[in-house]
């Protein structure tokens, strides 16, 4: 049995949180992007308003469109507890100003 596209991505890039929602915004609107879909198809600013608008819609998309349905419920429970996508700046040393 061959690996699915999603399994290939997870194996090739294990440091990426593939099942975590990716909040996107543009002048046209806001939405929640799917990292699998963005990796496969890309994402244009004009497409952002057509993305899922709620976490529930995002998890329904994962369940219906990708082979990760068995763990979507677990991810849904923990998605509000995860850190934001941007790297933390709290470890930066303060700049010296004179």
C-alpha cells in the first residue's frame, strides 16, 4: 500500500504541524487554511475568504478531505492549547541602546 500525500508530507517535514489550523488574512477577508492543501495547491490572497471560517469547519475539512480523520478529534481538543504559528520572541536579548 502506497503512502498518501499527507503521510508523505508528515514524513518528509515532521517539524511542521500539518494538522494545526493556519490562520490567514488578506484585504479580501480572513479564513483558516489547511497546510496540506496549501502545500499541494498553493494559496492566493483572493482565495482566503473561501477558506473555512471556524475551527469546526476546518476540522470537518480535514475529516472529509484528507486521510488524517482518525486523529482529527484529538487535534480539535488540543488546538486551542497550542502556541501560535509565529516563533516566540520572548527569548530575544534586549537590544543595548546608548
